[in-house]
C-alpha cells in the first residue's frame, strides 16, 4: 500500500536531512532523540495528557521529521519476534484520539499519592501500556511513552533509573508488547524492571559506564540478553 511517510524510491522514512540510508538514519535518530531526551529532562515537564504526549514526541523527533508530534494517518503493524512474527493490535488511525483520552482517563482515576511503591509500580505496569498500545505516532512511540512515564514517576516523588531503562531497551519494549495483548496481557515483565528502576533516593551515575555507585552492576545485566536493534513499523491497509 501507499505509505506517505516513506520515500517513493526506497523504504526509508522521509526526513528533514533527506537521508535515504536506513542504517545512517537510525543512528542519527537514536543520537538526536537521546540528546533531546536529556534536554527535555533538564527542562522539566508535567503535562500528562494526549497533548502532552504529542509535545514530548515533537521535542524528541522534531529535528528529523515534519510529522513529529502529530498522530499517524495510516494504520501500522510491526512483526514482533517475541510473538512469533505477529504484531500487537494497535489503534486504528481514526480511533487514536479517543483511545488516548480513555487511557489517560484511567490513569487520572488512581489516587497515586495514597498507595505504596509496590502498588504504584503495579498500576503503572497496567495503565501505561494502554497508552503504548495506541501507538499514536508513525515511529518513536516507545521512547515517547517511557519519557512521559519517567516524568510521571518523578512528579510523584520517586526517581527513575533512566540508564537501566536505556540499557534494557529490548526488554522494555518486549515488556510493553506482552502487556498489550488484551485478555492475554502479561504485566509482570514490565512490573519487574520498574521495581528495579523506580527508586526512593536520587541515583548517582558513574559517567564512564552504566554502573552506579549504590547498586550492583548485575541490576543492569539481568535484562540484557542480546543487543537491541529496533525494527521499523509498516503501514497497512
């Protein structure tokens, strides 16, 4: 089918730098989005809504894509190795707004200040995958949702081990996949890493590595089996 997000002559996302080599674009996108994550984190953020999600996406990817911060206009799928090549059922493009509103309404129903850390993590593991499953953008959904979740966590007095989440990118994405299978969803995988990543005290990082001063490096190793290379989504009819 026709995909308005890719070049006519090659299956690469249309970008402001006119890069038509997918590997080079992936590297630049990863580096640019990570730099923008750091800038946004230092700036601060507290708009936990569909508009806020668009704001984060535009901040992270606006240097590369004209459509950053805008809902996708086609349906997409992505073959997941963990699902034997099948895709999660993402929201249809015309339902994105309503599905996001519903997901954020569920988050706003919880009295987050009155629950334990364990219950806090449990609720996050159930509710934030609902945002992720909408997959409102053509690409960059996981990074955007994790960024918003980080701000949400820290707005409630906790600290997010961002290096753990970044170093375990493959595990994190697979956890969202497994938590987005409707009646077959498994939330324990996301809950497991969030219990490690969400801390009650500030985290001191070693600038030369992923090791941190108050935690064993095994915390970083146990979620990493193989290097993670993200695969693209595909437009569908």
